[in-house]
């Protein structure tokens, strides 16, 4: 459930123009896409990856996959139906592998799946789980409310971001907490989840619980159109810096994105994706579920920023698991990488936007 400025993701994201990774259902576009078979030994980096990490993430999806309903996966031959019983066979095999045994995990994926190259240009961004300071009660410092899902929220357009920020929901008892920084809350809304370090002590984990059904607008594009920064300079750290230096204008820019996210107390130490499972740093991927269903293993071949070194990139090849979705994650080779929490994750996610290739692993059982 992320957007991408993500993401929720994906990111923070889409370093380009702030794409979005907070929850969404499948895309309505035509999901026909060309796929081409490839062998595992033809995948650059496959034998060097630690597939054991991906297997841990995959097993988190198994309870959802084995509970049904059946899964439809786009293939080179059209579409493959994978039943809950078939997933159970695969997941049973996965459960017998010890954590950290990457050679065994690699054999598991090779024996139970066949790789198909998506014949479309790949685009990969990143997202992370941000943190902010707050309180259960309002105060002179903590004035910005974090709202839970309203009971009268339906499928149609609800109040806009501006209307909500101007008090449309005030006094309805929807406040989960109050935070100090409106930019930080906007960031959490774009990411789809976050953690609030409470003044009373402890940490409150919040996760996506619906939106106001308004359109998402990437504010990086808004700032570029304003001439504030060049499009090739747009990334989340630059956007955040501008918003904080220009609080009044920044508020109006953030309101250009009418979509507003509501949260729930997830009572968990880990961020959860749209599939409803805990996300795994650098192994969970937000995808367009019109093409790629949750639980699908996907090999991505792209680049990511070198942490702490602006302008430098490094190869990023690894097996990911589709466990999240995003409002701006559209297309068969579009992915938003969940980088976890902390400063390094924020740096990766805030600057990542890369081309590359996606290889989908399709179950070969049944």
C-alpha cells in the first residue's frame, strides 16, 4: 500500500516526479504483454544472488496464496491459472528449506518456476518506511492530525486534501495521533506507512487504510512546472528541502496532490504491503497487479544510487517478491523496491529511478 515518491511502493520515490505507492487495486489497462522464455543460467547475476532472502519473503505470501482464490499470471502463451492447491504444493516445498540456505533456495525457485522476460522497458523506483515525532494528544508542538478511515468513506470522491487540512474532519474523533511536521506526514502518506515516535514513549506503527478517492498528483512535476527545479534534478530529498524552506508555498504545492491517505494502527514492527503481509527490505516489490499478481517472484536487473554518494550508481540485480502495489505503479515491467527504514533506506529510495529488465517467475507445477 504505498505510492512512491516514492511509494509505497513504489518510493520514497519515484525519484523522477514523485510517483506513488500507497494502496491501489489493479490497473484497468489491457494486461496483454509479450513474454519470452529464458533459462536461469542466462540471467546475469542469478547464481550470485542470495535467494534465501527472497525465499523468506516468499514464505510470508504463502498463507495468502494457499487460501485462494486462484491466481492469474500473464505468460508467453497468454495466461496461466494457478490454483490454491498448486500454491500449497509449492509453499510446502518452500517450508522445508532452512533460512539462509541460498543454494537450496536457488534450487527451489529453479525447480518450481520458469523465468519469462517481460518484453517491455523496465522502470524501477524505491520507497521506504519513514519515521516522525508525535503524540497521542495535541499540544503546542504536535498540531498536525493523523486521521483514521472515516466511517462514511465510500467509493466516490471524498473531501480533498485541502478541505481535510482546513478542518473538514475536525471533531469527529478520527485522530490517531498528532505530529509536528506536515511535510513528514505528507511523506508518510506517499509511502503508505510509517512509524511515529511518541512523546509519551513507545512507537506507533501506522499503515494504509484507504484514501479519499481523489487523483494522485506527483508534486515533483508541479515544482518542475513552476520552474523551481529542473526535471532532471527532481528527487525526494530536493523536494523535501524546498517544502521545508518554503512552508507557506509548500503547503499549497502539497495540496495540488488532492489524494489524502487514512491510516490504522498496525500494531506491528514491520511495514505491511497491499497483499497484507509484512514487507522485507530489498526483497519486497510493489507492482501493477493488472499484470503481476501478489506473491509472484520477479527478478529485476537495474541500478540503484550508491548510499551517501550523490550521482553514483551501482548494479542492483536480485530476486524480489510482489507484495505491494501503488497508485503510480503502472505497467508490466514497473516495480517499486521497498528499502526498509532508516537513513540509508531513505537515501536509496529518495534518489532511485532506473531503467532495466524484469523477469517474471511463473509456477511450473500443475
